[in-house]
């Protein structure tokens, strides 16, 4: 038997260690998120590290995802009737926003199986339906019309791998939107800024209480 928690345990862990919160920039939805009352980050690292579990990125409404969600909700024509990929889904916030904006379908993809469970739980809370996968889909093309990427430009080699893949999707006609609060490895060229927001955050996650966060459209080279 594997030492890793099974999906049922994932569900129980999330329910036991999060509270329902409305992200500041997208109060239309509620998500199972960590709070100062529930120190889930430390709990995961200290008590569950022996299981090889990754940090719980799914338990926080990151600024890039909030900005991208806000933009999609306010400009639903980008996703309405479209088949959408929410890449690096985390909590599922961006995918939920796309479904609320009348997307035909959303695949929320995250290699963390806890995130996949969080996406399912948060979809239930918000009365939308998400397809989910923990498969590493970088390099794949399933014919998505729109690819949404929230706050994924934080690691050099991974960001470059993602950029190459996303540009190949843009080249065949897909729309790629990226929400980012100024991470180090955001592409510096071939990008069109669509909007910027002041996103409330927490010093437990960031170095400031408010992050200036932009939504970008990735352009063909």
C-alpha cells in the first residue's frame, strides 16, 4: 500500500484544514482556502513531508489567478461558448470563473493531486462543473480555444518550458491569457497587457499587502 494519502483522504484533509472565503477581487465565488486561523502551510510541511507532498499552492487565492478571474468575469466574450484549459489550476478559481462566464467546458489541470481534489470541491461550492486532471499536459494540444494561466512564472526552467508550449498553441490560433503580479520569469516580449489590478494579498505569501497584477495576452512570434 502506498504511503500517499488516497483521494478520500485528500478531500477530508482539505475540508478539515480550510475555511470558505471569498477572494477579495472575485467576491462572486467562495473557495476552500487557508487562513491565519488554519496554518495549513506549516502543517503540510511539518506533518506530511514524509509523504512527499508538495506545498499547498491550491489553498491560496494567488494574485495572478485573482486578476485573471476578474478579467474573465468582466469580459466573458473571451470564453463564452469556448473550450478552455485552466493550466496550473491550484484551487480551480480561474476555471470556475470561466464556467461562470459561460465557457462550454473547462479542463482544470494541476499535477498536484490535492489541487485536483480542491478543484472538485470548489466547483461543487460554486455550482459549476469542471473536468480535472493531474496529468502533466505541457506539450499537449487537445484543441482548446482558450488557455488561462494564473501565476505560473515563478521558476526559470519550468516557465521557459511552459512558454514554448503556449506559443505553439497561439501559433495555431488559440487564445492564451496570463495573470501575473510581476514574477521574475514572466516573458518579456511578445506580450500585450490588457489590464492591471491592485490585488489585496497577505504578507504570509507576498512581500506586500497589495500586488499590482496584470493580465497579458500571449502573442504569436
